[in-house]
């Protein structure tokens, strides 16, 4: 059996807004339970991460679900096509689920998908435990990025 690091990783979609809107505290890779037509739509790149988040739907169970992830219906699908925004179960070890639950019980923390990719034949989602940035934090990040760019340009000349 091959090691995870040896599997080719093909990124389908990334959440570029996440870096801008959130402080990423912790990252974790999770499997995602999909139906057949969803996998075909993913391979075609027909997925939208906007407004998607992960949550424990039931307070008593350790099942993490990805909510509001839009995977477009497969174009060549039949009556068996999937619902585009159905909740999808995330596959993690019990230890990781318990750690995530304790992290998001802290005030202001949530779980957001950062990227969806294929690791070999498996569809994976990279999750980030995040805290929302305030407006002044975002402005500070933009300011730092601009000064860094200006310094690089100054060194290049």
C-alpha cells in the first residue's frame, strides 16, 4: 500500500478568501463521502466553496458534516443525479473529531474548507479551524503585503 505523501495531489478548488477573512489556527485533511455523480462533477471542476462550512449537526454524535458546499449536478447524469447542496459527511478519526469539537466550542471559532483535491483516487478536503478577522486586521494585512511588495520591487531595481 502506498504512503499518503507518495500519492499525486490534484487540487480542484481553493478557498482564496479564507486567508483574507480568517486567522487560520489549525489545518486538517479529511475524506469526504460522495455519491458517484458528485465525483464526476468534482473531476470536471464544477464545485463552489463560497459560504461552505463544517459543523457537528447533532450535539450528541461525533459526526462532522460539510454544509453549503455546492457541487453542480453532473451534466450527463440521469434521474440518479445528486442534490447540489446536500450536507456531506466528513471522514476523520475519532481523536481528530474530538479535538475539532473542543476547538470550535471556543467562542468565535468555526471550521471552513480551505481546499478540495484528489489525493490519488480519493477526494479530500482541507479544513481549517478559523477565527474571523476584524476589519482593522484585514487592513493591517493589506498594508503589510503592500510594503513587502514595495521592498521587493526596490531590491529588484
